[in-house]
C-alpha cells in the first residue's frame, strides 16, 4: 500500500466530509429553518392576540370616556348608567373569556410545538453524535492500520539495511 501524503489524506478527509457530514448538517439546517418558521407563526399569533387586547383596551378607553361624560349627570341617570354598565361589562367579560380561551388554546399548541421541537432537536443531536462517534471510530481504525503498516515497513527497511550492510 502506498504511503498517503498529507495532501492526499486531507483530500480523503474532505471527500468524506462532503459525502457524509455535509448532507447531515444540511438536514440539521433544514430542521432549524422549520423550527424558525414555526416560531414566526407563533409570533404572528401573539401579534393577533396583542391586537385583540388593544381592541379591548380601546373599548375600556371608550367606557372611561363615557363615565367621564356621564359623571356630571350621575344622579339623574343612575339607573340607566348602571344598566348600560352591566351590558357593556357582560360584553367585555365575554370577550375577555374568549381571549382567555384563545390564549389557553394557543398555550397548549405552543407547549405541544415546544415539546415536538425539543424531541426533534434531541433526535437530531443523537443522530449527529452517533455519526461523529462512527466517524471518529472509523478514522481511529484507519490510523491504527496505517501505524501498523508503517511499523511493518520500518521493520522491513531495517531488515533490508542490515542485509545490505553485511
């Protein structure tokens, strides 16, 4: 077997990396991109929820302005205002309950997505570690073989040199 030069060894290592490691890293990059897309969708959902809260805040601001306008005539319109307040409160409470249910649903979905992402990340990590361990084991075996062959060649050269000297 011919001696490998450093350049040949590096070319073999580069070829191994291109054929074996690069596709796996590409697959990992793709998975991270999917995770990023999922987080973007989650961010979009939170923006929608923020919009809903802003609408509720606007409704509260409107209610506050109504109370300020009515305050001067409070005693005269007391029963009417109390009735309107109850109607508006029930509406706001029902909307807050809807938002709370939406948030609870979204939290459940987010938890499931997070669990799935953690599971996928763990699987990917284990696949990478297995591939790296296999690669190192294969390289160690090859280096050990090369060292043994090198020792055999040294022994043979020593033997030939001893013959030529005698």
